[in-house]
C-alpha cells in the first residue's frame, strides 16, 4: 500500500510551517502610501463605523423634529449612494488591494469622490426638500466635506496599524511555537495533526464518491469499453466534490487568523498613545472657522477660535507630560483628558445660545461631544507608532505563557495542515481526475482496453486515497519534481518546459515549491483560461527561482484572490499576471525565494 502523505515531501525534520497570512502581509514598517492603499482602504468594518456617524452628523443642525427626521432620511440615502460607489470600487480597481496596495493617488482621488458623493447627495436633497438654505451650503458643508475626506484616511490608517501590530504579535508566538515543536513531542504533534486532517479528507471524498468507485470496479472486472458516461462522472466529481472541499478547507484555515476588533484598537490607543494637539487644532480650525465667523463676526469669531486652540494646546501638553511621568496611569489620564476637553462644549453652550439666539439641544451636544471625542482618538492613534508598538510587543512577550503557546501551536499547525490539504485537492487531485477522464475517452475511441483499465484504476485510487496523489517522500531534483507535475496533464493540453541546468542544485524544498507553483499555473490556465498550450521556463537567480508561465488561453479574468494566490504567499513568492496583446493568453511570473542552503 502506498504511504499516505500530504503537501510536504522532503525527508527533513518537520518544523512549524510559516503562516501564509503572515508571509503575505506587507512590511509592518510599510509607507503611509502602502497602508492607505492596503487591505483596509475599503472594509465593511470601516463602513459600519462610518455609516451611523454620517447619518448622525447631518441631524446636528436640525431646527425641529420634522427637520431631524428629514435629515436622517437624507443621511441614509447619502450613505447608500456613497456605499454603492465604494462597493463598485471594491469589486474593480481596489479588488486586489490585500495583495497589491492601490497607488496613493488613486486612493486620494477615490476619497475625494466618495466624500463628494455623500456630501453632494445631502446638499441636493436638502435644498430640494427645503431643509437647507442655499446660502448655508458653504458654511455647513465645505467643512463637512473636509472632515469626511480626512475621516476616511485616518480611519484606514488606524485600522491598518492595529492589524499590523496583531501580525507582529502572532510572529512572536510562532517563534515560541517553533521552539516547542523542535523536540520529539513536537514532531509527534505535527504528525498527529496532519494525520487527522488527512483522515477527514479521505473519509469525505470516499463517502461522496462510493457509488462511482463501485462503478469503476464493475467496469474493470467486466472489461467493458463503454466508458463515456463514466468519464463525464469523473469530471463532475472533480467539480462537485474535490473543488468544494478544497475551498472549505481553505476557509477553515483562514478562521484561525482573525483580525483585531475595534475595541482592541481603541484600548491600545487609550493605554499607549499621546494626545496630538497640532492635529486636533487643525481639524478644529477647519471645521469650526466658518461657523464661528458666521455666528459672531470676524473679530469675535477668530478670537474665540484662537482661545479654543490655546486651551487645546495647554491641556493636551500638560496631559502628555503627566502620561510620560506616570506611565502606569496612562489610561486613566487619557480618559480624564477626553472628559476635560469636552467641558467647554457643555459649559459654553448657554452663552452661545444667548449670543446667537439659537437653542442648542441635548442631541446637538451629544453629537458635538461624540465628534470631538472621535477626532481626539483618531489623531492620537498617530505619533510614536514604532515606540508604542515595540513596548506592546515587549509586554506581550513577557505575558505569553506555556498554555497559550500550546493552544496557538495547535491552531497554527491545524491551519497549515488544512491549507496544505486544500491546495493538494485544488491542484493535484482535481487535475488528475480531469486527465483520467480524457485518457479514458481517448483510449476508448482507439479500442485500447489496457489503457482504459489503467486510467480507471488510477481514477479509483484518486477517489479512494486523494492524499496519496503527490510526490513520493524523498530527495528530488527540480527537474524531477516539475516532470512529475507536468506528466499528470498529459492528454489535456500541451506543456513545454525549459529549465535552467543550475536549478537542479537547489534544495528539495525549493524544488517542490516550484513544482506546485507550476501545477497551480497550469491548472488555472486549463480550468479558467481554457488554454491548449502552456510554455514554462524556470531560471535560477541570485536568491530566487524565477518561474515564467505563458499560455494561449483567454487571458486573466477579474476576480478575488483565490487559493493560487495564497499558495504563492505561502512560499513568500512575488508574482505578477499580465494578459497578452489581443486578449489571447497570459504570462505569469513568480519569483520563489530559495532556502539558504540553496542560495549559499
């Protein structure tokens, strides 16, 4: 009986595989441009935070209950318009932002457009329904537009920074996990987890395809040549059983890596970040100058503005000094500062009512306090990011215990095992079932019963033991590994391979990585691009193996990142996919880093 094995074939001591989601994450010290254009450039979490605030802020200046209801309805429509545009960008220009950050100019342009959709819709509907005077538009909505644009960019940076911190923290756990798994018990633990996943895959596919296996056994025993319907069933099995299971395993693997929640992000700001008086003052000046000048005139309005800015600077500077002097009381001082900074809004509201004649309602105060608190929190999330991150990581390193490491070790290894199984099913098993179906049809037309039986037996083995479909354990050269993968596509499409002779000196791990990159490339060209011919070239660089795959299919299609993208990320590979001129074919280029022993 063939040995049952999965994705790792090298005869070397097992260790905890690199987390694919950590490997694929951008540099934690990435530029502002990369952060603004990264995975948080558009997110449902950000929309969930923004939408209610966007409706609430339009209700602030309502003069009556009727106007409040009208503005709330206008806010819902404006949010829907802006959200619809955001969803379109999520599906088009921003769809691959998690893998390839969107250029900064595109992010800024879209922020201006999205804010314009929201504010413009509110202005048009407000004037149309008679709750907004045209002469009030510059005073009320130009500041709102500026705040909306700034809000979106600030929120993206806040969420991105917390996301990166979480990944750095996971990297610390992985270091501890690798040490724990270095011993004999760790190796047994790895084997137990992977065997558990293989058994589950084996049982699922065997149960789903038992009738098909019985039909194959009957055909092999009888020697019948009418196998056309069976070939179609093999294709159907590849699509209806193997493919869904591979995606289910991939989904389960991703569940082990949750992004931090908003409450965690807010807690880190309160515990570790200083106040930012300059940023708060700039936002305050932009948003309130038109209103202050309109209500009190140029002299008094600007005087009130300068007095408020001076108050902000003095209070925040004093609080920052206190938090530096008493770091253990940082959170308490920060919260006290939030309350203190809102006192002028509450205490001076009667004076504003007396001077302007406009009654300030409790809802007005609530919205003003909420908005002011957000500005303080958002701006405090920046400044000394690196210092605070190092401190948080140092605290975490001291606090993590053996039980936590053991729990997360199982989570990481189980995630890796399920991801490996998903990739094998998605590539090797599904592709070989297609190859068997075509081989059966071709041999049946020739009347070659020997070849029909050989293909039937192979198909049965795939359905009964899907985990045994990869390379055998042992040291293989890159040429041997690639040849083994290309051979399974015989009869499906023409594959031409050119390998740099220097590549055969690379390590076994690198050889199998390249082989599976090639397998995924051919599978995508065949299944998604309907290619008939694929040309592959593998070259050895200084520290990478460069794989170039060119096909004659229909070219790249729009869509979200799939298992293939995560396979490349698992190997820490850089890749690009471009269509050829005329829309006929595509060129995939993948740079796979070599192990140290290979590149030495």
